[in-house]
C-alpha cells in the first residue's frame, strides 16, 4: 500500500504542516544595484574574538532570523568551516533549511515551538530545547513509535526571563520525568539572561544562582547534563562566570556590539550599498516625496536611490537619516517610500548618476571617509541593532565577499 506523502512524516499518522519558505533574491538574478555585501573574513575574525573570550567553552553561533539578516546558509557554511562547535536557531524551519543546505554541525533549536513535527526533529538530527514536561512526553512518544535511538535534548530553566522554561520549583518534577523517559537523553541544561546587555551584574548573578540551584537539584536526583549554557554575546564578552561549558553568541558574530558602547575588536560583517539612479534640480519651495514633507530652502540637487522601506530602509529615517555618497553624508529628504528614497547631494560636488551610495557600512571616496553602523541607525529609530539587521528584506540579494 502506498502511504499518503502528507502522512509519511509522522509516526502517529497525523498530517504534518508543509512549510514553504520565500526565496531570497539571488545575485545572478539581480537587476537593480541594491545589495547587501557580507564580509566572510569579518565573520571568521569575530568568531575568533568570541572564542578567545569564551576561554575554552564550546561556541554555538546563533543564526536565527536568517542569520540576523546576513543569510543563514552562507554564514553557517563559513562558521562551520572556521571551527564553530555548533549552530543555534529559533525555529525548526530554520534548522531544516540549514540541514538541507548541507550543514552537518550540531544544530540547537531554541525557540520552543515544535507543533506536531517531532519526527522532523529526529529525521534531521536536530537537538530541541524543551521548556515544559508535556514536550518531553511528546518527543518520547515519537521516539518510541519511530524506533529511533534516544533523542538528545536541552532543557531551558526560567531563571528570570519570564518567557519560556521550567520554573525552578518544578525541577524535581523534571528530574522524575527524565528518569521515566529513557527515550530522551539530557544533553544540555540552559537558561536565558534578561539583562546581560545592560551589564546589570546583580540581575545576572541572581539568575546564575537560580540556575546553579536547578543544576544541583538535578544532580541530587542523579541527572547530570553534558553541558550547561547561559551566555549570549553580552555575557560572553563581559561576564566570565556565565560562560560555563558553552556560549551562544549572536550579534557579536556579525560584528555589532551588544552594549551601548562599541567593542573595538569586532568587525561589522554587513555593508548595504546601492547607486544613485536619478538626479534633479529642485527650486526653492519645491517639495520632495509623498506628502512633500521636505521642501527646498535653497536651490537643491536631489538624487534618487532604488531602495525603500520594503528593503529594510526604515520609513522612520525620513528627513532624519543619511547615506554615504563619494565618502560624505547625504541627508535623506522627504518620506522614504516603499521602493525608493531621495537624498540631498547639493553639498557633494561631482555627485552623478551611477555613484555608489552606502546605506549601512563604510565608504571612502573623493570627498572623505565615513561609516554608518547599525548602532547609529538604531539610535535614530529608537530601537536596537538586532532589529536593524534583521529588517533587511529577502528581496535584497546577499553577496558573499572574501576581501
């Protein structure tokens, strides 16, 4: 009898959802000059910086949200070859995408949402992070019905994030459930800091103390995980006590500081560039863009670049942000539209159609050198650098460079 392919993925015969991922614009299909350039040497350098700070702990690079907007597949290949011990993602779909791309390093799935797809976890050799006892029972059932070997798991302890995780008071119940579930094997125990990027040492120490007590309680029940981990980028760089057996750097791998202040050793890996595609003369009083929110106070030269908020150039930068042209800043004028943005190049002698325009990153040109970082853009927009990077849309192709 031929099995329905929609049922084939589940040992229990329950239909599994099909997930279709949108395709990112490919470099070979690119028409417009807008692109994100990813510096692979910077990724390897940042991994070395983090590994040195980790002081012997395993390094699992966090590549959720499409590798913080850098393209998870290309980034994962580079980091795997550079010696990362493993990869961490948020979603099961993200993990499967990496496996399908040929990534063989251990992959930790941290987001806590697995639906009815435990069979996919087993088939793709993934390590799930569980946060409640019901998940443990579901995975154990899948292992029993599929005949798979005992599945390695990590368990999250909620030490103060208040989001996901086993509460410290429920650790004895966790120990009992693990003893009666030979189908799973506790490979790791983890927690998540709420205030590591603020350097709130008291908060970090309080969370670590709760995590240590959870570890001791499991040990009293005869359960000892292979590894324990708590440190994100901020804790890896600034809190030696939090490094434990494994660290989970995310934004630091991409060269952006997790703190308000820069970390000088890190090198930004992403540079977003486009070109000026039109120039026009604007008379005094002339308006630019939707709603004419900017009007020329002098005779002005205004250039158009083919990038807008649908690409990740936030509308919040309208009449506030800048881009780099010929090595100098050109202020954004008028409202950033979906596909295009206008900039004032009146004070940039020689600006012409075809000139490179840098939205994020560094540029040197005949008028000077400057850079615009994710931290600066986040400050203008009242957000965090994480959002700046992950907002770069899939229609912006990623070009991977070896400088």
